[in-house]
C-alpha cells in the first residue's frame, strides 16, 4: 500500500513539473511575440511619418533621429532606412 502511495506522489510530481515547464515555455513565447508586434508597429509608424514628409516635399525633414530611432532618406537611390535601436532591428524600403 505504501509503495502505491509513493508511486502516485511521484507521478503527480512529474505531472506538476511538466505543467510548470509548459507554462514557462508558453509565457516566454508570448513575450517574444509581443516584442515582435511592438517592433512592427513602431517601424510602420516611423515609415508612415517619413513617407508623409517625403510626399509633402520636405526631404530635409525625413532624416530624423530621435530616442532610439533613426530615419534616413537617400534621395539619389530612393531608399528609406528606418532603424529602431531598442529592438536592435533595421528596415529599408525602396
């Protein structure tokens, strides 16, 4: 009888550890996805702002650098580069 109780405790312990591991992995994956979505919105916002400046003929105002963000416009090659240092990412578009 004692052996059966010990086996049940061992099974429940392994099940609990497995559930905690799955929970931790799920939480870390969700955190990474959240960071990627923030990066996407930040880049799209900066690109929209820069494109608005370009379309309104204010090319000199496109090359802006603010906290953690660099926006550069190459008027010869028509390349817009947007970098967000907070997320260590950069995006270029033609």
